[in-house]
C-alpha cells in the first residue's frame, strides 16, 4: 500500500487539457507539476490533438511516471461534443500507451466524492480542496485542479494516506 | 482540377478501422491499397489506439499521401460509443497531422450520396458500388469499402472524373 509511485493525471478536453504529476512517497502525496494545455479557438482539431499529445509526451519524458490516471466519461451535452472530447482523450491515452504507462480510469462522481466528499461538487470547490489537501501555495487553474483531483482519487483508491 | 494526388482515406472505429489509399492521376482514380485494422474485443482501448495510430502511420510512410479524407460524425447510438469512436478518430487524425497531411472531412450522408446516389444506402451497397466504380477484382470488406467511399467523395468534391 505504501509503494512509491510517480503518477501522471490528466483531465482531457480539446481546448483545455489539465495535466498534473503527483508523487506518492512513504504514503505522502506531493504535487510535482501542474499545467493546462490551452488551445486557441481558431486551432484545428488536428492541431489541438498534436499539442495535447506533444505536451503530455513531454511531461512523461520529464517526470517518468509509471502510470496515468484519467477520468472516464459517461455523459456529455451533445454527440459532437462527445466525439471531440473522445478525440482529446485518444491523444492523451496514446501518449501514455506509447510510453508503456499503466492506465487507470475513474468516474467523475468518484473523483468529486474523493476530493470534496460529494459527487455533485462545483469546479471551484475542487480547486479549493485540491489546494488545501496538497498544501499548495497557489490555487491551480480549474482544468489543472481537475487533473490533480483524478490523481488524488487514484492514490485514495489504493488506500494511501494523503 | 486534374492535379495528381495520392490520398489516404480512413473510416475510424475502435475495433475495425478501414484504411484506403487512392491515387488520382490525369482525372482517373485508382485504389492502391485497402485494409482493415481489426482489434480483438479483449484489447484495451489504449491498445486499440496504439494499433490504429501505428497502422495508419505505416500506411502514410509507405504510400506518402499528401492528404487524408475522413468521415465527420454527427450521430452515434450512445455517449460512451461517441467517446470511444472519438478516441479512434483522434488516433487517426494524430497520425495524419504528425506527418503534415491536409485533412478533409465529409459527412456520412454526403459519402453515401457520392458513391451510391442516396444518403440512406446500406453498407453492402457501398461495398458493391465501390468495387464497381474502381473496377476492383474483389469486394472490399465493409470497413475498407467505407474508407474507399470517403476517398471517392473527396475526389468527386474536387470535380474530378472517376
């Protein structure tokens, strides 16, 4: 239960993919890095995917995590949105699979439950709790906070103490 | 209107991605290659994406097309299906974008209209017409036929004669 692990956590979306790298050492979780891949509205879908794939790939090269945690998706507003979100997820999964990372998926409600204590939490609550739980000196931007939350859910699900 | 072009055409799906390479030379379209990336039901989503990305990449390296034609997606049975289909599309778009191919999208109805003459054609009709139009000696498997149909739509949309 106390095995050390460096984890990549990703909250994918075409225009704002949240990336985080968390480390669990002797049962204590630290945030090593967080970032958001912001893609301009004018960039093509393919251009956005290139950027997401490249930035996640670069993060893996730099921090050499052994696994990736990512939110599963159950409901989206519309079919075109689901297709677009799916393509962003595909770029993230591919970047991780190409480097041999184990992939763990967590449902959105489970992520909110793990971090805020309720499955219906607002994005701002997630960011606040993530900052509090990890003792960060700044509040991460919402997309990065969502990625960190997925990572915390992973460690919680392994029964690790924060 | 008669510019020569080698085109990659793709009909993405997680378990059966159709791939085709078409060449238009002096207004005449030929099929250089078709194939289906079949992924076993037991393979993980990430494993399927790796295979799709790798096989499309390999096809691009071999035939050096300058562009990719792909179906746009408007409607899918369910949100999880849309997310999964989107991830397969993402892997295909990424393979093309990484090699600098121009990307052209065509709506499914337009593809069927172009090849069969009606937007509500069955898959078997598409395969039959694709074989007839290109004078193929065998009927391509349905997923490959759909990819070829997208390619034919591209050339038709450029006003080229088959």
